[in-house]
C-alpha cells in the first residue's frame, strides 16, 4: 500500500498532517493520527474547565465528532491544535452554560462553586490533595475570560498568539487577563499578613 504513511505519527509535522487531511485518500488516516496525538491534550483542556471525568470524556468525543464533521471546511489557516482547541473550548463552554442554566434556579454563585468542588472531589479520578483542590477553587472563582486564559497559558503552555487564534481576543488583552488572573490567584493562595 503506497498510500500509507510510514513516518511515526508523533514525528509528522503539522504541515504533513494538513496535506494528508485534504487528500481524500488519506483523510481518514490523518484524522486517526490527529485523534491519537491530541486526545490527551484535549482531555486535559476540557477537564480543567468541567472537572468531571465522565463529562470530560463525553466532551472529548463530541470535540472529535465535530472536528470530523467539519474536516471538509478545514483550510489550514490555523494549526491543527488551534483548530481542535477552539472546538473543544466551545464544546466545554456550551456544556458549562447548559449546566449553569439547569442549576440557575437552584444554586447561587457561591453554591455553584461549592457544587463544582464537590463534583471534583467526588470524581474517582481526581487524585489531588487539599492544596490542589484549593487551587482549583481559586481558579474557578476567576471571571470566565481570566480563568480560560490562565488555564490555556498555565496548564497547556500555549503562546499568546495561539490563545488569540483560539479565543478571537487580541494578544494584549490576553496578557492583561493573564496578569490579572495571576494577581488574584496570588492573593487567594498567599494571604497577606
């Protein structure tokens, strides 16, 4: 089979994968490689927003289903990772907004944060200690935009230009949001004497 790529998946460049995606003979193979390469990263991006393992797994599947459905429209204007992060971001935000509406009548903002922390602690896959739980609670208390920028920059170590492509926000605004998030987290985690 001359059409099969023999380069190990983790050694393929983004450009090589993009070329494979637009080749009808290699699209399915390329997408399989993309799923293998990005599943864990997408999982953790969503998990940091949603907290629950089962919900995260469902959203990862939704992300890749949406990506597969949109594969014909992928033009290669952005990196594959940016494209996937954007889909995952919107899937997670839609899920959280839906959950918020469902809980709106039952929970205040403080109750909602407590509810999220209870879900995190009840998750059998959460293995963090009290410090990690407190850190997650502090992150959860950030305004949505700051929380998102902090998570993408701190955990995923994405450069501002890629976060800008994912969120549609200017790099300057992202840097300011990240700075404000860090300052708020420092105040929360290191109480003043």
